[in-house]
């Protein structure tokens, strides 16, 4: 159990901002150029190029990303990178840009987007760039192996990990205190979680209707997958050729959702916009990237406790990676120099400290600066401690279709109070038919 308040953050922000600013953001080196020059090959110069870099993170981290890009531009290698925030459905906008040949040179994307972009040839393979950069290739083992391996499509590297995240339970400290309950210090079982949700769901004005709830159900597929794996299930088989969420664990998860919404009435139905932020919902299952948002907007003390467990403990990893889009040799080389600089330990340390995202490099996690931050802001330690209990969805061309159909199924079952088995089987049959056509 760890907490922070807005006041505590403001007291420490200047010190940690200064610590991050002291990181030496060296000019991106010419390892690839040196290697090519030794081989007698001519490397196209990127000097004078203006590159486009897209990203979709908003809120406080939009400014953090823009600041990183500005730091790169100031280091003076002759290439200028224009960072552009893409609001809304970024993938839809990106695919439209690719179709019209107006795509950016590089982009911060969800790691699983590689499964959409690589098969169609929109992004370039990066193995040759990594191998051509002696300094970078020597540091590949510094990346957490499971993050590096899930940056590949068909054993070829198409992305460089930039950040990762997992999900734990945020809570409103004042609401817990008012209810006379304490936040768990260890991973709670589902039964313990249910008891906590009941205690936090109240009809405070006595009108017969709840006006405060323990948790608000959502239809996010990765949240469903966390509960599914906690119950001993999985969304896909080991070969990623079939969906298998229509299992007994899948039924158990959907019944859990229905119990929260109807029998226990510990979740508002329909959901309330901003329920956690406005103090109507006591718990929220979210990632560390929400820490900067809560610091700016929450008018209460925010705490966090570990992911729950049923048969096992699990909190899946998301995260973003940097990719380079196909263009000419000079632009691709210049984009690589930018990506290489952005994923250096000193750059990632600055991003991780400011953004709340978790490190993708082991040296960053072990650095004195990051360890000092964990000591001063132990709420982040809750997320770091959860990393051993994680995993990732595989890179798959149909992953978005799988997640969208899963989201639709969850929303329909909860809203219409349907029998889970039939809905799960129907969604699985539809998706497995789709996967069979792609074999």
C-alpha cells in the first residue's frame, strides 16, 4: 500500500525534475555511419532533414514527450524532428496517412500495432540498424527480454521498446478511511476484493440508490485478460492460432462482472464518466501512466495496492515502442538516429521519471536516480513489484479484431445481463473463423 497527494508531489517535483534534467543527453553518435564507412559504403546524410514524429499520449505526458523531442533537436546533428500529437483514434488516422503516403517518419505506437503495420510493409525492419550501431547492439541485452521479443514479427525486429506499464489498484484514501477499511498491503484474493468493494459501496443519502461504488467495470480487453489469467485462463492458445477465452475461467470472469454490477451492486451501471476522479468510485484498476494525471486533477489522496489473484497473480504488460516508416534511405537513417537517441538509457530515464511509465531497460530500473525516485514515491514501487507477475499479448495481425470483439462482448453481456457462456462461445466462434481464414 502506497499513497501520494498533490501537495507531496509538488514538494518533490522540482527536485526530481532537476535530477532528470541533469542527465547527460549526449548527441546521437555515428556508430552506424562508422560501421558503414569502415565497409566502404556511402551513408546518406540526414543533415538538413525535417522529420515528422507522431505520438498519441495526452495530458501531462504530451508536454513531457514534446520536451524530449526538443532536447533532441537541441543536440545539433542537423536533423530537426517535429513532434505532433495525434488525438482520438490514432491508428485510424495513421492508416489513412499510410494510404495517402503522408505517414510520419517515426511514431510512438502501442507495441501490438506492429502486428498491423509490419505485415503490410508500412514499417521497416530494424535488425540491420541495430547490428550497424555498435553501441546500440552491445546494449540489446539491457532491454527486458520479454519486451524485446514482443517487438518482433515473424522473428524480425520492427520496433524498439520505449516504455511499459501494468495494472494495479488505485484507491481514494479518504473514501477508505470514511468506510473504516484499510487498503491491502499484499495481493488480495477475489474474495477479499469483493469484501472491500462491498464496504466501499454506499447509499449515503438513504434514498434506496447507491451513490458511491467500490469499482467501475469497464470493457477494456487487457483488464478482462488480467482477471482471466488470474483465474487460470488465457485469451489465445500458445500458438496464437485460436482464441480460448470461452473457457470456465472466462465464464468465471464474466460472472464476476455481472455480480459486481447487479447482485453486489458495487459497480455503477451504466458507467459514470470520471467516476474515480470525481470521488464517486473508490477503486480504479489502471497503469502507472495515470500518476501524472491524478497529481494534476485528484483532490484526494491517491494510493495503490497490488493486483488481485484467484488461482494465480497476474498483471499484464502493455507499453509503447518506436517504429520507423518506409521512405528513402536518407530519411530512414535519420529516423533511426532519432529512435536510437530516444531509447538510450539516459533519455529513457528522463521519460520514466517524468511520465510514470515503467522502464524497459534494466540499467534504468537499477539506476540510483530511479531507485531514489522509488524511495521518495513508493506508489511507483507497487508497479515495479508487479513486473514479475506479468506477460504480454502476442504480436498478431488480427489482435485488434480480437480485442474489439472481446470489448463488444463484455459491454453487451454487462449492459443486457446476458448469460456469459453463450456470449463467450459466440464471440470465440466468430473470431476463430476469422483466424482460420488467415492460416
